[in-house]
C-alpha cells in the first residue's frame, strides 16, 4: 500500500509539472509478484518562451512536434526539409492586446533550416543587424539561427521588434556537431553577376518547384539525395547548381539533362550551358549571351576539403626549441646530481673522521684494517708452506 501511495503522489507531481510518466512491470523471480517501475521523462524545452520583453505568450506549450499543425500549403516543403518541431503563438500585452504572432520551426540540421529559410523569404526583405540570418519587411520578420527558422508578424515599431528578436535568439535551442554545418552549395555561387535576393536552396522536389526551379524534379534526381541552388540575374538568366553524393550519380544526371535540352518544347530555354566537375553540375538557362554563360559555368569550381588521419608535423623552429629544452633539462639534472654526490661524499668522509676523533682514535688511521700481522705462527706457515 505504501508503494502504491508513493507512485500516486509521484504521478500527481509529474502531471502538475508537465513531465511524462512511463511505467513498466517486471517480475523479480519465481514466486515473486510483479514490481512496477516508474520512469520520469523530462519534456523538451519549449521552442517559444513564456514572455518576450513585456509581452506574454497566449498559447501554452508547443503547438505540436512535427507537421500536425503546420499550414497545409507549407507541409510538403517542410517535410522534405526535415522538420522536427513546430510552435506558434500570439504574444500580447498584460491587458490581452495582441502585438504579434511568432512561429518557430526546428529542423534536423542546418541544411534543412537553410532550405526552409529560402522558401519563406519574400522579395523586398532587407537584412537586419540583429543577426546574420535576419530579414524584415515592414511588420514581417524572418530569422534563421542554427537549425531553427523563425517567422514573425509584429504590430510594433522596428526597434521594439528587433529587441524582441534578440531575446528570442538567446532562447532558441542550439545545435552542435555536424548538424550545425551550413550547406556548401550556396557558397559556390559567384559574388558578382547574380541577384542576391533570388538565391534559393532546395532539398526536395516540392521546395524546388515552389522556388522557381527550371528542371523537372525527376530529371534533378532528388531521390538520389540531390541538393540544388538556383539564382537569377537581373536580365533574366538562370544559374542552377546541383550537387550529388557521388560522381557516378552526377554523370548520370548530366546525361539526363543533356537529353532534356535536346527535346523540342523543353523547359530549358535560352542559352543552355552545362558542365560537370566531380559531383557538381553547373547549368545556365534563360537570357544569357553565349560568352557570359560559358564564362559563368567555367568560373564555378567545387572546393575540395582534404583531411589527413596523421598529425601534421611541427615546423623546424618548434622542433629545435623542444630539443634545446630537453638538453637543458638533462644538463641541469646532471649538475644537481654531481653536487648531491659531492655533498654526500664530504658528509660521509668527514663525518666518519669526526666520530673517530670523538672516540679518542686517530682520524685517519685504522691499524687493524691498514696492515696484516704476519709475525706469528700463522704468518710463518703462510711464508713457508713446507713447514
């Protein structure tokens, strides 16, 4: 009865704090009754804080983990981007006056967050100094931090909105390890000649189509873990980069795109130039001149990062310094040892002489040890063995 009462109390405490309880029943042995074990599982930290500045969150807890409450139009794109958690709530003042709505999307890794960030980005948004991944357009805010994407709509002035954004960034869950590495593909785009607002990174067919991709999804090969980035020039040219896991897959997709470009009525219009470099495909289409298109595809290269499984050797100066330190330590040790032996020798020698003087004996004579008395019979026998 006591154990049942304790479990009941624990269950009540957990229910009040929002913790989840998992009970398991195990048998100790023959003749023993089942023993119930209760495990407490701490729920994940809410994506949205209870307060932002002087505003208070209206909804309690996260809307859902995953896609349960995501807008139906956005669900296909967010699914292929790897959405894992989702929270949306209004924030209001103390007198319940709504001041804005904030939505947080948490993805598996930074690559999915970058793709979703580009999907939510609207023309005309300008960068904000509050964060490298912050954009705004009037009362709308878009933010990417790690593997999180934030979409907010505020009825506040710009300075107040940015102050709340700084506070929200500190609350967002952090991502570590390889999940926090941003994708390499968008960084391969040239810094000049393209409209920066037109850059769109996609991980799946739904996002690629929604962001204006020029190739059919089946030709891109998203089922083979393809990554794409699309950018446009102000004159109407389109640049598409495609990255694949292996050169073999890239070669296969290259042949498929070449076959598509030769078909009449294809979606690839304008000046089509295609080049493959390892796992990377570079494609131009649209309003390019032949010289500009060729220069563009020839100027983009895949950056290879080589890692070694052996430690990098130290430079010569460091090795010399280490050798000098070792020899210096050896010399100091030898000098100290020599001094110690000298002191010990003097102590033993003069100490023994002092003891003899105190006993009334000569300090440096010891007849019984310094000579052998052969004057007796024993000595005679030793001198003349025949006797």
